[in-house]
């Protein structure tokens, strides 16, 4: 289908983009890579009067690692994440997750900001960000603020970002050296959303666990992380199975999804523990 008519904007800086959002209110939406919004517009599931393209805003790009923190611009593509040597060394789970997103064509244009900001429960990076304890920097008319990834997701496609705010950067604390990291995903075919996926960070004295597409938001479980940190793998799995809330759909009934979730989580735990130095 063809989308309804709209006015196209391509601002050169963040202040101009925010100004357009202020001017047009809920008639305006920002677009990053476009892989989520444009299909919805074509299906007439999203109709808007103004489309704000962020591709010319240089301040939304770039990757930096300093002072124990990785800082990633929201318009950084999945392809750029995959090819960045510093991130591959410090946060290999990001590269592992990015390589499992859709296909190379999508990864060349799809951005990390778009993946985490739109609240799609099937997206891979939100659970990874929760697992890593990331923070999202939001810029709006009132200035900047930061929201923890674990507090950002409220329901499917609903987040803590206000309509006039734009996600500018993602801040990720670097795990201690020797921490094992893994992202394991089960899907029906290349390019599909996960039936279930698990992100695991396993240190010597701490652990963090999150899962994808098993509720209307990504699921991070403090209880699952605590059980894994104590060495109780099955306790971790049980805690996570209690935290998820899968729904029956084309990917299978609820019992099947819970079974897949347990299998995927055990595999992710095994991989993270094997990579722990």
C-alpha cells in the first residue's frame, strides 16, 4: 500500500528537529532507519502529517569508549556496531545481538536508537540494554534527561520518552574484565522476530539476565540474576519463567514459548559462563 500524504522534514541539528516536534505535536514523528515506522505507514496503521528524518544530524552519531562507559549515538547503525573493534572487545554481546537482527540490508540502515526507542517487544536491543544496565539520554524542549533502560519500557510501543523528546545517546557501563556475555536467539527464519531470546551477563560475583519477545516489554529479572550470581542455573531459569508473560500467536502457543524460553536461556547461560575468564 501507499502511505497517506505527509510533509517531509530533514533537519540539520537536534534543536531544529525538536522544534519541528514542538510545532506539530502528535502530528509529527521522527524516523531513524525507517524499518518499523515506514511499513506501518504503508499499511495505514500509522498516519501522520509530518515525518522528521534524523539522518543529517551528526550529533546523533558516533561511538566512544572512555572512563568505564561506552557512549553510542542513537543514529549509529547495526552495521557500525558490528564493525567497531572497541565495542567488540568491551561489549561483545552487542555485536552478537546485532548480527542476529534481520539481514545485512536491514543492518546497514537500521539504527540502534530506532531499535530501542520505539518500544516494539520483538526488538532485540532493548533486552540487551536492560541486561547491561544502560541509560538512555533524551533531549527535548526542557533540555536533557537520562532514563534507565530498565525503567524505559511501559507497554508494547509505549515508553518513558515524551512525544517532543528524541533519544540522542545510549550510555552503557562496561562490565568488569573477565565477564562472560551472550545473546542467544531462536527464530523461525532469517529476518524474523525471536520466538524467544536471552541476554546474559555473568561475572564472578554478579549476573544479569533479560529476555526478548516474551511479554509486552523486554523482561529483566533481578531474581534470575541473583540466582545465577549464586551459581543456581535452574533457579535462574525458574525465576525468569515466572517473570515472562508470553502470548499465543503465529510463533506458537504459550507452553511452547515457555519451553523455548527455558532452552534458549540455558544456552545463553552456558555460553556466558564458558566465556567468563
